[in-house]
C-alpha cells in the first residue's frame, strides 16, 4: 500500500480549503493542502498599481456572532500574524436623485426600514406594519435555524407568513438588491437564508466588511498559509490536481499534473463548483444536479482599479450606486479611505465593481463592454476622473457566489458513492455565514465531520 502523505488531502487553497486544514490541525488530524497557484488565496488577490498601491474588492466578511467566525478561528489555530480594519459603514447613493443612506447597524425591522426607506422608489406606509412583522420573524431566529431554511424559497416562506403578493414583490426587490440580482431571479431562486442572511449580515450589523492588515496584497490567506506550514500542515504550492484517486471504491488521494500523487485516507475538495467536474469521473446525480443548477446562475463580475493623482473622488465610504428604481449600478471602493496602508501618499485609489448575469454580460459586450460601463460611470459621477488617472488595471471573473444564497440543490457534505470524498468549498452544504465567512465555515464544518468519521 502506498505511504500516506497525511490523513486528509485538502484540494484548493482558498478560504474554504485553508479553514478546513486549520480545523483539521485543531482536531489533531494530519492534513496536506494542494494549491495550484504560486501562492494561496489567488482568487482573493489584490491589484498592484503605481509603486505601492493595492486595490481589492473582495473584503473578508467577519461574523463574530459565529464563535468568532471561521477564518478568525483559523488564524488563532495556526497563530497567523494577520489583523484587519473594520471598514466604515457602507453608503448607498441613488445616482438619479442624489439621495444617500448610510448602512448603520440596524437590529430590528423598524430600524432596517428607516435606513432603507430613502432608497425605495415608492412609499412603504401601508405595507410597513406587515413588512416589519415578517422581517422580524427571521431576524429573531438563530443562525442555525435560519440556515435550516436554505432550501426554502423566499416567496413560499413569505406566503406562509401571511404575506400577500405586494409584500412578496417588495421582499424580492430587497433580496435582489442584497444579492446583486434582479427581482425575477430573487423570486425564482433566492432562499429565505439567502435573503435574510445577507440582510442580517450587511444591514443588521451581524457581519463586518474588513480590510486585512498589515499587507493588503498578502491579505488574509497568505499569513494563514504560512501558519499552516509552520503548524506541520504542508501547503504544496504550484501543484495542480488532475484527478481524484479511487482505490477499492474509496477516495485514496489525488494525482497531480506531472505525475506525482498525494495520498490520504480522505480527500476534501475545496475547489469551488466549476472545477469539480474535471477532477471526478462521470458525474453522479448528487454532483451533476447541483453543478447544472449552479451553471444556470453563473455570474460575471468586472472590476477597474484606477490610481489618481488628484482628489477628484469625494468618497470616504464603500458606496453602492443605485439607479432611479433602486437597482445596483456598481460598487465603488475609495481604497485610501477604507483600507489604511493600501495607497501611496499623494495618490487616490478607486476600485469599482459591477456584477452581471450571463445574459447581461453578453449584452453589454463582455469584458470590454463591462469595463467601459464602469469607466463611463466613474467619469460621469466624478468629472476629471479620466484626466486624473495615472495608472489603471482591470479584472473580470466568472463566479458562482450566488450559490449559497439560492434554494436549489447543493453539493452534499460527502459523496454517497465514493466513501472518503468530501465537498468542502463554496457551493457545498450545510451552510453558515455569508461570503468569505460562509466559504470558510463550509471548510471548518466539513473538517469536524471528517475528523469524527476518521476517529470512527
Ligand atoms: C469578484 C468577487 C468579489 C467578491 N467579494 C467578496 C467580498 O467582498 N466579501 C466576501 O465575503 N466575499 C466576496 N466574494 C466571495 C468570496 O470570494 C468567495 O465566497 C470565496 O472566495 C470562496 O472561497 P472558496 O475557498 O470556496 O473558493 P476559491 O476562493 O475559489 O478557492 C478555490 C481554490 O481552489 C483552487 N483549485 C481549483 N482547482 C484546483 C485544482 N485542480 N488543483 C488545485 N487547486 C485547485 C483554486 O486555484 C482556488 O484557489 C467575492 C467573490 C468574487 C468573485
């Protein structure tokens, strides 16, 4: 029998894989991480401009209400020297009217509606009591009870709570804003967990948007990766997995490009949905159904990072720009204000981001059209923006980050066909937390389960 490299082989060095590995370390189970890129956390890496300015739009979400949260706990387990700034509250700006609202932490339905009312394009008065009643039901639940509603469509649940069609429509408009989709997508796909998790996280103050320190380029995950190495959990960088190894019907490790193997008693895949089919043989329905569903909702995201030599952008907060109907046009991130240490002196760094469905991305003209949309919006809002730009870079990504917020099928925690194979990344279930925190929770929850299974 080939020698084992570790009890558990973790594939993927995003936040899910690293939190999975750290939790395995805490459980006393040996793990090895396989990372295909030169360094861990590649999907969260920031852009470098000028001599030392660093822009990013992926801000690790911190949910202290979840026992400190997954990545926070992982940093403790491996003693990683990383800290973070909590960004100032986000602003929502209606571009048509100039109305601006600050997302203050609002614990109750009445407080939430006071915060959001200036942005709703019609009066809420007649519906307000009913809306507050329904919102308060979900606001009072524990996160675990809310997570149990991950397969319940929002629209069904609102009806169960006695909400009529108009109330359902308003909830879908709110859900669309929170999940950066359209009311139609929200009505068809968003779960109670998706809508209320985002509302409680981002509007109710149960999750904070953070900027990692001391080095925004290294961010959160590079120190976690080094911490794992030091804790005896090797991270094998620049190693791409080609295929899962199955022996006697069980997962026994992974084969790498170039011919090497990494062997273990269990394999945790934390690679994100799109990469899973390439690693497995013909797909069983437990895997095929969630991946087909996820592909329907494949999103595209475009970002521009512009380094300016004049202060033509008078923003001090992360700002969501909405159109007259309240729909999201873009997010703007004035890096020098929200991420200390990110921007060299005498410069201003503005990151901008917009999300598109597959259809909207094709319609706008793909990468070039999406970038133009963002740059035109910034020049329109901040005259002189183009002239003040001394350096610029752009990124577009395909993404499935809506998956955890939908009620469609998700990857199971472990394969029922291949014992020893676990799914530990974004898009797997059970779910807890949102965004980066949610992916980290998937890894950490799965690590506890694997450790219990290995102990027998
Ligand atoms: C543009 C954008 C902005 C976002 N902004 C935020 C934000 O502000 N806040 C927030 O909380 N969340 C944000 N998110 C969501 C967040 O980034 C994800 O939820 C999270 O990164 C998912 O983590 P993961 O570890 O599951 O997957 P990933 O980060 O995708 O990690 C998967 C890893 O697996 C590796 N891998 C894949 N295949 C193989 C293979 N064959 N061999 C070896 N390795 C492999 C990949 O290289 C990758 O490193 C954003 C996402 C995007 C795309």
